[in-house]
C-alpha cells in the first residue's frame, strides 16, 4: 500500500483533538473526531507537519501526538510548510474566512488532495477561486461537511433517492441550541439539505434573528462567539421543484431534525434516529424505525478514506468543492434577502 504524507494547517480542536482510549473494555479504536485522529487511524496516512500562527498550539500538538508522530515538524507560516514539506494531503482547519488563500496555495504546491473545513469559504469569489485552483492542478478538494459521511444521513439519502416513497417534495429542518449559528453549524444543515434535494438551489428568501440588521456579509470570529453569527429562517427553492424550509434558533435546548416529505411517506431524520411515517387505515400514522448499517470509517475518517480511494481508483467525491459552493450561495443569499427587506434572492453560478 502507498503511504501519503499529510499536513494540517490550523490546529483547532477539529484539527488536532485526540480521543481518549478506554483501557477497561474489550473494544479498540475510538472513532476519530478530528483530522489528526483520522490520519492516525487510516493505515495509509502519516502526519509529517503541522502549522499554526500560535507556537503554543504547535507544541501542544507535538506533545499530544508524540507517541504516534515523534518527528512531526511545526511551522508558523503555511507557505514555508508547503514549500519545504510538499505534503500529498493537506487539511485546512483555519477560521472560515481564511480557507481560500491556503487552499489555492496548497493546490499549486503539488498536493494531491485537500480536506478543507466547512464552509468552503465565506464569499462566492473565494469559493470559486478555490474550486478553480483545485481543478486547474488536478487536485481533489473535499469539504468537511461531516454528515456526508454519516451512516444515518447516508441511509436517509438512499431512501429519498430510491423512489420507494415517490418523489421528494419538501424538506423541513429545525436546528436549535446555543450555537445554532448560520455559518458555524447552519452550514452542516444546509449542506445536507442540498444532498437530500439532489439539485441546485435557485432562490431563497429569509430573515435573521433580531439584532442582526447590520449583518450583510460574514462578520464572525471563526465561529467562537454566537453573538457574531446569526440564527436564521429561510425558504429555499431547488431547480427540481423541491422546497426547503430552514429554521434555526438559539436556545439552551439543542438538536437537529429533518422532515423529508415524499409522495407516500414522511422520513424523519436526526443525528441518532431514522423513522418512516406513513398513513395507515382510518388515517392513522404508522412509525417504523429504520436500522442503519455500521461502518469502519465514518465522519472525518470517512472523508480521509474517500480521498485515498478516489486518488487510487477514481470516482466522485461526496462533498466536492462544487457541491459545497451551493451552501455558501444559500447562506449569502439569506444575508442578502434579510438586508433587502426579505425579498427573494436568485441563486446560481
């Protein structure tokens, strides 16, 4: 098997967190919850270098992962890392608005695949130049919208697209919690709505939570403070006729639920459950819990595994740059709609 040298740029928790491994149970190998942990678990990848503008974060990474990668090198400038290390795989885990320059530079440096944190960018122009750079250099660009590699959401998407319950007509989504922020976590929800719809978004009209009339462009701090990123309600239309309703609200109670309305059933999806609701005799609803398969590689490890598989055997990525751009288009359309008095905003390239 080939081994691929990886580099991680930006040492946030999602980049570098190491899960605790219990010693008192007969199970081995906790499912990774970060880029570093995913590279650790994949037998064909090894981290050779990391980068962060804060030297303390580099030192912390080297200490945390010393037994796995004792010789990992640290850099405070990503350009120097790319020039000296020439990594084949690059993880971009910086704040949202800093993804573009790093991704473009990584694509030009000789990297073969890039795994970039969500959202792909905070402007359409940045997303477009990231996609263009990857395509110009023949580099795989995958955006880490985690639920794209979730067994539950994958099963739900298969059911919707199978035609077993007729055509998908509408999607209702509710996201509540202290961090029900548009760019921070809304990007996950809107992305999976696009995956369910299986089509391009064409228009949106929306309203932000009170107190965000000034929010006409991305103004967050990388998703740390909920006060810098609004909740929102939006109505989205897709080219194939699917209508989607997105509603988020900042509350102490947290959770996400999707309702997928097909011709003959409603499919209810959360992060832990998948249920089919159908109308039976006398108008009564029947609820059937749908089991989902378990996999050796999900979430971040699923993303890394997919990149390796496509590098070696070809194929399409489930969360490509072009697919991720749809989410940015919708989120910016939400801001534009609110700023213009909740008018309908047309979307598209």
